[in-house]
């Protein structure tokens, strides 16, 4: 039995409406996603130690500020690896270092608090931008002795960062209204070089 064209035309938009609404919500979430930007890493010889330096910039500070003031406690994790690429086998890992920093808001003092590895007292202050610049603007990690590198060999420095709520299981996405930390808070960077 054939349905008249006028009846089909009336039911067609009803099917498209939920699909269009879902597409708008997905695109709105992606457009408002919190993001971290990585400053390109560099390697340096600091007193005979192989040191990687990089920085992290939070793009949407007002959103971050609001979430911290609402009680969120966030943890930034960075993994820095130095590898020797191989053509026919898995890359050889020379060294790997982990960096972890915690960011929260103290409602009693109305200050933002950031803990950093190797620092006894946390950074504290009312200006979130200044805290982020001081704590994450330039991060230096020691990868080991400079003698780990051999002249004429190829190496790869890999950097992976992620930010999530403290005590959240790995891989868990947190959504704030239509906004997700997971959409932009994982970043990776690779620097290939010959020593």
C-alpha cells in the first residue's frame, strides 16, 4: 500500500528533528570544549643533565575558574618520554618521567592553590592566570644524564598531557552542561631529532 505524499512529508521532519537536535548538542559540546595548549618542548644540557622544558596554557580560564570555585579539584598529568626510534621493531624507551600537579580553590581564603612536584609549599593566589603562568607556563623535567644521548643517533621526545578531576578513574569523561574536559584536555606532542 502506498502512502500519499502529503502524509510522508508530514512525518519526515518529525524524524529529522531529534537527529538535528542531537547534532546541535554534539557540536555545541565540541565548540565549548575546554582545551589545553602545549608550548613546544625543548631539550637542554643543564649541568650535565638532560632537561626537557615545555609549557601548558589553559585556553578558557573563565570556565576553569568557575569550575574550581564550584568545588572541582583538577589534576594535570604529564608524561615525558625519550625514545630511540627503530625501523623494524618497537621504539626503545630510554627514559620516562611523570609530572603531576593539583589545582583547587580554597573557599576560606578565596585563593587558588596549585601543588607542584619538588616544591614544598603550594602556589597560592587570587589571580588564577598568574598561578597558571607561574606553575605551568614553563615546566622543566630532568630525564637523566646527558650521556644517555649518542652522537649521530636519532631520538624522539614524546609529551602527553591530560587533565581530569582528582580521584576520577582513568578515561572518565566529565561533562559540565554541554562542556567536556575530555574533548580538549588530552594533548600529545612529538619532537624527532638527531643528536
